[in-house]
C-alpha cells in the first residue's frame, strides 16, 4: 500500500525557511506542495512554481498579480491574490500542513483561519504567538489543531518535553548564540552598521531575523513564544547564551534532571521534525561529530549591551497589546537600521519610547491587535520622518 503524500501550503515560500522547506520537499517523497505564497518576490516564486507545480500560487501584493498570471500562463496553476488568497490556500480541504514562515503580522489572520480549519500548523512566524499567543493556543485546542514549532529553540524544547508532564517542569533554558556583536563593547556596538550585524557566526537566516539576533530581540520574541507554546510562567524561562549553537535548548525538571536537544546549527532539522512529526526519517543533514567539539560554553545575557531582551520580557509581563506595540515598532526600526537610517541603539531606545506612548489594551481581540499593529507602525514611521 502506497502512503499518500502530505499536502503542504507554505506561507512565505521565498524566505529563508520557505526555501529550505522546498529543498527538503524536493529530496523527499513524503510531501507534495499544494500552495506557495509570497508578498512580492515574483521572480523567485515563479521559479519555485515551475519547479514544484503547486495547485495554487498566491501573491499578496496585488500590483504583481497580472505579471504573475502572465509568467505562469500555460501551467496547471491557479493564481490568487491578497489576504483572501492566503486564507483560501490554508483552509482548503486537501491541505494537511500549513507552514507559516512569513515575517510580520501578515501571518496572523491566515494562521487563525487554518487553525479553525483544523490544520497542522508548522509555525515559523514569531509574530503569531508574540502578539496573540493568549488567543491562538486556546483556539488551537478548541479546534483540535496541532501547533508545531519550527524555530530551532522551540523545536528543541518540544522534543525535550515529549512524553513528560508539564507539571514536572522546573524551567525552560532557552539558548542564544549571542549574535554577531557578542564580543564587542557597547561603545563599539554603537557605531556598527547593519552590514556587520548580518554576519551571524553560526546560522544562515533572513536579514530581519539576523538583526534581531544581534540585538537579542529575537531571543525576546522567543521568550514570549515559549510562554504560550509550553504553558509556563515567565519566571520559568531563562535565557542562556551558548555561542556554539550546538545545544538548541534545554528543559530542567523538578528533580533537577536536565534534558537537552543537540545538533548542528541547521534550520532544516526543526523544519523536517515539524513536517514529519511524530515520525523521524533519515535526511541529508550533517551529523554532529562530538570528537570535533572543543568546548560547549554558557554565559548570562548582557542586558546593558543588548537591552531588547529585557524590553521583550517586560512587554510580556505587561501583556495585552504591549507585545504587539513592541513587535511592530521593532519591525519598522530594524528595517530602518538595515537601510542605515538609524543606529543600533536607536532600535531599543525608540521601542521604549513607543511603548510608553501607547495605552495598553489588557484583553485585546484580534481586531484590537490588528489596529494596534497598524497604528504603531504609522507612529514609528512618523518618528523616523
């Protein structure tokens, strides 16, 4: 008996996670691409569509719709556009897994609709849980939808907790590489440009997430995600800087046993784990050779040099729409830093200014979150002139 292939919709197929997922799918016989989506990377998605021949391709930015339609003319592919198109391809009955790898709050609404349709969510979009974790996780439980983490750290924690009772967890140890500026002083960091921040020592990631790694905001966002994914308090989460990125995260239990998940720093590992769950299959990822490891070291994060981590933890404690405000401000500011319009510490300084400016809605609806996100972005853009 031939097992049917799992049909996958990829939200954000032209990004780092999306392209790696397609490489995995190409070398495996277990999956079939049902739909590909992107914001505006038309050349890349046309290339992907011709290679994988999905049933649907969705372009979010409608000004590229006609161009995409012409580029795929003659192929057995339906072209859709905008949010309506995204929702269509995550809720169709044939879809088994939705890989949400878009950057930003654009992924929230289609993820909600996919959850309501009972789909398996392979989650690589941080903003979904950062801004709406309090809504998303109960919703997934109500609709019987599995949310499987694709971040290497959360995948590691998920694996460490497999078969364990949540009541036995003492704390989650969330590891961080420390980013490109770990060994620089505050005065040195102040003058470093985005081109330097993009030189991550271990991981190959998208531009935005690599800057977030340099500021430690990435770890702050993961801190918030971990709280919602694993149902723990913020006091049960500890960030540990581990420069080698071999231990992807750990869980300490009440008997003081610690379980860790180790592997080479390769994003394909957590992607494959989420797509195959609960099975494990052989893949082409390089094995970890312990005889080649000279040392595994750990240190506390420096919140003076990297204040964004502390800001994210505070936003979680404040709750409500404050994580949305923080996240939206960070996205605009990171983009400005990438364009050399602001300095490194302007990111954290301005986020704090914006958080103090906006009122916090303590029990937000999804509409409150969307509105707050838009208002914050517009405010920050005005601040930047």
